């Protein structure tokens, strides 16, 4: 069982930056994958980035590559999503999720909602001038 809690959302102007945090608790000793998902208003939840605790391997959705960076601080059981050069279309609720498998295929399958078992409540990000 893994429990995750997100924080760090807020209002930011286009071109600005935000860093989201996801603190994991519970059974965190084994290797696993953490993902960040974005749900824009009226749209389905979509994975944007994930990281495996095994070697820190990452994978990104193409539309965020070069702007978002996912990282992990294992000592703090915290996963971060650094979001730079934010655009209005990045607006929405961001969710952190955990998958008990640490294996990544380096394809968009790594960002499928169905592979993740544990979800946070989400944090709102609004990009607007």
C-alpha cells in the first residue's frame, strides 16, 4: 500500500514556472514507478511524466518534453515535477500516482492511467495572465 499527497499548485503567468511535489508514504522500500498526470478542464486525465526508482529512468509525453522535469529525492520519499515555460493549455489538475512495478518500456504505455494503482487527490495549476 502506498499513499501519495501532492502540493505546489497555484496561479502562474504564461512562461512562468512551478514545482509540484508528491510525498509518498506507506510501503516505499521496494522499487516502483511514480507518474504525474494532467487533467485539463473537460478532458481525460493524461500522463505527462514518470520516473522509476530503479536507476531513476524517466519518460515524458512529447508535448512536455524539454519543459517539464521529473525527479525523485529518495531520502525524502518525494517526487517532483518542475514545470517551466508554462502555457495556458497546461492548466488543470495535476495528480501524482504510484505503480508497484519499476519497469518502463520507454513508450507512452508508461503513462497509461490503468497501470497506476495509487493516486493522490490532485493539485490545481492555472496558467493565465
